[in-house]
């Protein structure tokens, strides 16, 4: 084992300090209160109840959002069914596509507003919201719009037809992107939608409802019901839903799969992950260090496909860990609206508590913790980027999804050991491989049981690229040609 | 037992004229009017399970009877236990990596080899089908259809990937492609009435796609499936790739759906109660549930439905 200073030290140590560069939030329009978006307009919930949505970076209330109960969900499903039967399923596919193109364009036009609200409501750095979430959301609509009148070419010798009314439940880590990711293919395939955003991040979905209204999408084709888990549960259990698309935790996914048993409803599940990011000794180490940072600290680690396990070849382990710690110290943590910010706020108090319990557990189980020493703001929910060394395969921080900026580092000697450690998990969503040797990429990539393999890169997404897990990371794919079948009946 | 045997022999004698052209050594039994000094007692086959390339009896040592169309006893079948199933899953898991990594060309040749071996034993399979009630012409037709089905999927092994994989034009500077990979270990509940053709239609597309499996043969018509194990055994199908159990569906169906090291369960049939049970149990490990209704059309989609999609990204640059 090599020890001491790495041969080539990246020099992050400059005399320059970043000045604050906050994005002005006054361009974003947030109403004081939002109803449910049903039948093309915002309506008051039958439940009569609203809940606060806060900015996790300041804990200040941003708006009040309707809490839909089973009656509200029923109403939304009825409206969606009507829109399906009377309008959307009868429309010429090319026209359907044109509506979806319109949505894509309006999102692009209002991109700044979306980026700001996404950052305010969810805590993610504006740089990520601006450069990733919002453009990708528009791209998802643009890509799928074109499929609307071309579906026959996607499935040779079969006749695709829409599923009907689909219920979609999305998480809080990429609120707008997940909404786009779900709604766009559903519409392109001729279905109507009832979407439930996550409780803590409803605002951009409601702003998307405005876009949908402004695009003159026929009333009732997309309906958005906000609320907590009980709203989602009402949607899953509604008799007149033909398909459920869920992104969230494996535990909830399991419950949904169980409760859909025997109903004949289709489902796709995008669930948790515990991806191994494998660094071989022959990798370009400095690039790999950047890759590790992106893999685990992107979006505060609130990413189901995050590279939360680092497997590093023993001969370069010390070098990689040293460089990684140095690089972590340069990460800028704080105001999500600041354009220099790398690490924003943890999405909610509940999530922060969960992450902190893993930090404690990790140490109690005997691992060694390292955290960025950067000071975090006094208000809001914050977790400094964290890594654990001296971890064993049996440790909770290796086996369980933390969903935060927490990296568990293990070492290996041989390729086979790396593969076997990478696969030693019930999850199978993604995996990373870093090496300059092409044949090794194909070998390792082939043998990792996961739906997405990033080789010499990590956390890349595109609407043309199918995404989804093996094993307990989910069922089905979203995006690309392969994602279409989830929203079609194929005879 | 003696009494029973006697009854069987008598009944067989009555039947003799009707089925005198039956070829199988198993089914044809000596007629009672053969002079004793010339009589030769037929050697009957013991039907066993097929696990890990071997033919064990059920560890439970239990049995159940398979009756012919006329009610006569044809065989004591193994009534497999949950433990037999677990053993079979172990074998299928052990065989999974090498079978899924076998080249498409090799898998194609092995499927074709199964067809060759079956062709050579067509008469035996036809006789078995006749014994359980099929007419002679229907039996012959089923056997040839089964052989042709194997040849059909043998030809698909190196083609489905080209049809279902894709290069994805991502907007960033990356090369991005999606390919199919087998789901892994699959438990298969064969259709209640499926015999030879049904069994092969259930199983061939799964192994063509690199999966390994444990199949529960039709409870009432398991003969062909178990005899097919002998064909598989002599066709270079590696041990553990196909494992076949016989037994009571009701006492095994839950295990087939709930086992934590099974990646997918394929259900052939349309019993809504069973489907519900299977789907509930499958949730334990987010198992994929593939429901095949009767009369599903053969084709590459039968292969792709038991495949995962894997997408790989790599930067383009210097």
C-alpha cells in the first residue's frame, strides 16, 4: 500500500474567494396558495385542507398547497377518464404530438422562473436546476412529442394502443424533471394523466400545470393532485386507473406492487439504489475524483442512482481518498440560489434526520467519518459532504440507501472482487466504472447487474436514454424507445 | 399394490387393440395371453425430477398418480417439495452466469440440438401424449410443432438483440447504447394443461434469452416435460439451466412467486386467484411478473419480455 502524499496534487489552494452571486428570485411568481389542477383549472380541494411548503434553505413558508383526499383523487380520475374517452384518444396522433411540443417550448421560455422555484422549493443549487433539471424537463417533452405519431415503428408486428388513465407518483429530488419524465411519454402514447407531486416539492409541478393550461392542452388530459402519502395511496387504489408509474423508495414500491396484485393494472417502479462507483488503478485519477464528487454529491446525494459506494482499487486507494478529501474541502455549501453553490440544502427536516441517523450509525458500526469542515448556514437543513472509510460490507451505510451526501468507501484488489462487491446488494439501478482500458469497461459493465452503467462518467441523463433498475431498484424503463412500452398496450 | 397392478394389466389388455401401434416402451405392456414361457416383462420408466443436470427423486419421497385417458395408472410422479424447489433455484443460480455469458451462437446451437434430439425420439413423445388422451394424429402434430418451435427459437438467439437494442442519440458528448440482458433466474409455472408443446413454448424463449429456470410442469400432464429432461440432458444444455419439477401446483405456487433469489416469475394461465397470489408474493423482492395468456403468439417478444434493458454511457473525447 502506498502512503503519504499523492504524486500529483491538484492545486485548489488559491487566494481567490468567491464573491456571493445570488440569483434574484423576484422573477419567479409564486402564488400564496395553490388549489388542485383538475379539468384544466385550479380548483379548491374538497378536503378543504392546505399545507405549507417551505424553503428548506431558510425554513420560510413559500406557499400553501392543497391536500387532496380520496374524493379529490376520484374527481381527478373521473375527469381524466372523460378526457381520455372523449378527446385525447380520438385526436390524431400528430396533433397530440404538437401539443406536447408546445409544452416543451413554453418550459424553455419560462426556464429561469422554473429554475428559481425548483431551487427555492427543493433546496438544490440553482446551477443544477438551471443547467440540468429544467433543460432536461423541456427535452423530455420535446423528445416524446415526436413519438406520438410514430409509435407503430417502435414495435414491429404489433399494434400499440394507449393504456388509458395513468396515475403517476413522483419524488422530491427532481420535482419538475420527474413530472416531465412521467407526463411526456404518457401523453405521447395517448394516455391521460393524474399526477401526484411529492409533498415537500409541489410548486414546479403546479407551475407546470400553468404551462399545460397555457398550451391549451384539452381540459382534463393532465391533472395534478397535491398531497402526502395518503393522496398517493388513494391514486394507487383507485379502480379506474389503468397504470401506475411510481418513482420513490423501494419500501413504498414494494407496497404498491403488492397492492396492485390481481388488479390487472400495469405498473412501472423506479426505486432505490446503492450504486457502486468502481475506480481502477489505471483510471485517470483526477477525472475519477471529479466523477466521484459528481456521483455522490450531485443534488446533495438525493439521487436514486447516486454512486453512494466507492470501490477503489487498493493500490490507488490512499491517493484517491486523499485527493477526494482535498476536493471535498473546496465544495461550496450554502445558499442554493447562489450560482457558485455546489451543495444546497437537504430537502426536508425529516430527510436530514434520516441522514444524521445514518451518520451516527456509520460511526457506531465502526467506520471512520470525514466531513467537510465548511460552516453551514444557521437556518435550514444542511449536511456537509461526508465520507466513510474502514467500512465493511455488512455496515448499514454500505447496504442501505441514505439518500444524502454520504459516501462509503471500500477497496478491492481484483476485477472479479470489484464486480462481486458491486453486485452484493439488493439494488441494481446504476453503476460506475473508471479505467482507461476499454476491454475492462465492457467486462465490468457487462457484469454489473444494473440498468444504467456510466463508464468514465456518472449521473448523466437524457430523454433518449432508457433509465431503470434491475433487482429491487424497480421494474420497467423510462425514457428512450424502451420506455414507451410502459405506456402502451401491445397486442 | 399387487391388486392394483393386476387391475392395470387387465385393463391394458382390453385396450390392446385400440392402441396396439403405440410405440413407447413405457405404455405398451405385455398381453396376458402371451404364453408364459415367451413373455417378457416390460421395463417401466421411473419418472423423476430434473435438478442441476441430475434426475433425483423428490427429497420428500412423496408421489402422486398420473392416470391415462381411460383412468388407468400410468406412473407415480414425484410430488416435489419446497425444498426441491430451493435446490433447483440454487442450481439455476449457479448456472446463470455462464449460460447468460454463453455466446448467442452457442445458445442457438444448443437449442437446435434439443430439436435434433427430440426429432429422434418423436415416437416416444407421441406415445406418451396418446397415453394421456391425445389422438394419434394430434399427438404427432404436437410433437412436430414442438420440434419446430425449438428450431424457431434456436434461430432467434443471435437476432433478438439486434432488434431490441439501440444506440441512443443523447444530446451531450457521449456514446450511449442500450442492450438486453437476461433477467436471471426465472420460476415458471406451466399452463395447467400444457404438455409437450406448451412446455417448450414456455421454456424455449426464456433459455434462448440466456435465463436459467425452474419449471413446474403441468400437474395433470407432466410426462412430456420430464421426458423432455432426458432430451435436454443429451443436448449439451448445461446442468442447472433448465430444472423441472412435478407436483401439486397449489402447494408450490407461493414459493415460486416469493423466493428471494428468483428474478422473475412466469405464469402461464388465467386463474385470477393464482395471479393475485403470485403478484402479491412477487413484491417481496420486486420480482418481475410475466403473465402469459393462453394462445400467446410465439415470437421475439416472448424473449424480450424476460429481458432487462441495460444502458451504458461513455464520454466521447480525447
